[in-house]
């Protein structure tokens, strides 16, 4: 996964946990690597199958989703 570009994936309905620490080996999904860091994954309910763009730069105002904020980075 390339840093500062969204991770675009097709998600199925259900509960998803997206990584907030950047250490997960299953990016963009959480694998528990945050334990002890004080950070917690973003819990999202996906209602219908859809493509989602998950933020990897960390500055989106719609976390865990991308809002294009990475375009302002140098």
C-alpha cells in the first residue's frame, strides 16, 4: 500500500475495523498491532457492497475515509 494515497477496496456488508496506527500487517484493516499504543481502530458499518477509499495520510476530515486531503501534501 502506497503511503499518502487512498486504499480503494470493494467492501461487503458488515462491521469493519480500519487501522488507525499504521502498523497493521493487513492494511487497511486492523490486525490488533495497535495494542498498548493508546490508539483504537475505526469501526465502520458497511450496509451494502461498495467501493471505499480508506485514508492512509491521516489528515482526512472524514477518517477513516479519504476526502482528498493528501493532495495538499508536498
